């Protein structure tokens, strides 16, 4: 997976570290939308649950994490896309 396991781990680890540094530096609000059945999203949730720095970054009141029930990585069903759009609009309206 993209957490740095398996081949190409150093590159993936660097990417994940850069993402974390970006979240730590950014002072604005962030919306993270995950698909419940997304393997990459699952790896991200695992990272947040098991890495202290990621846990702290995602626990910020500036970060909202939303999970679309049953959805895959690309939100391939129309209902999932509609839910992503609705959640995004509501989040933007709340800024």
C-alpha cells in the first residue's frame, strides 16, 4: 500500500511525510472525504489511528473527515458522487 510497505516504500514514505508536513503547515480548514470501501482510504485511516503525528494533525478542529458509506476510491456510483457534492457544498457554506 501507499504507507510505504512493499516495493517503492521509500518513495511512498516520502510522499506520506510531505502530505503530513503540508497538513501541519496549513492553517486553513480542510475537508477529507473517504470511501468506506476504498483500500487507500482504509490505509489512510490506519495511518491516522497508528501514527501520533498524523493523529494529532487530523484531530485538529480545522480538519473535517467524512466517510461515504459503501463507496469506493472513485465514488463510482452516482449516489456516492452526489453525496460527495452535497457534503462539499455544505462544508463550503459553513466556512
